[in-house]
């Protein structure tokens, strides 16, 4: 359960609702965006307002599957597309946070991490004057449901830990027949 500060609770009673979605992408030059039309300062980072030009797919949590998330930024000048093409995004971290801010001073009162994952594939749709950049991301929890593949062989163990000889006799013992003595052997 999350506890809100009195200032954040008071801000949530106002109309229009003073919230914004913050998006962080750990690219070569970190990217900080928010869904409002204002630039919001959180800590030492300035989240640039996209003013409706950005779109985030709805976050759907379910216990049975981990779904990817898709980000879209439209209205990108065609001169800036080369910057996006030069950036390798696959495997970079991305976070989505909910921010509550004061509607009078625009100071951010509280932020809550809503989603975290790794960027996957970027696609660019180029138009005559502007372009649309789309990128998908996998949830950080996807690794928890992937099977771990291990051969339990000496070669694999040496690859993982060069000085670990714990599986060196595994192949010798694979087809070995072990005969245990009868229960009467232990009784005297």
C-alpha cells in the first residue's frame, strides 16, 4: 500500500487532476519525457512535455502473462530522425512513472514507479515533414518466466566458472551401475 503525503492528497482533490506520466529511457543521452504540456523538474532531471505528441500503450497487469509495452512519439522533425537511427536502443532500460504535481507551482510532489523493462525494437515511419518513432519494450519480469537451459556438463561449468571442477566426473558416472549392500550388511 502506498502512502501519499498531505500535499499530494490535497493536489489530487483539485480539478483538473494534476498528474502526468513520466518516461525515462537510458539511452546514450538519457531521454526524459512527460505527457503534460509543461517541462517538469524531478530531482536533477527535466522531463520534457510532449503535449499530446507522445503515446504510451495501456499498462495491463495480469498474473498469467507479462505483456510488452509500446511507446510512440509523433511530430518528430525529419532532421532529427538521423539521431534516432544512430542510437542502438535494444536492451536499454525504460521506466514509466506516475507523477503528482502542484497545479499552482508545477513542483512535483510525488512519483511512483509504474512499469520497468528493457527496450526492444524501434521503428520509424517517415512522412513529408515529420516522422513517428515507435519503440517496444519487454517488462523486467519476463526473465522470471523464461526457462533456464542448462546442460549440467563439465564443459558448460568450465565456461561459467573456469576453476570449478565440480562436474568433471559427471560423464564417467552417467552409465555407472551402483549396487548397494543389503540392509542386513549394516546390522550386527
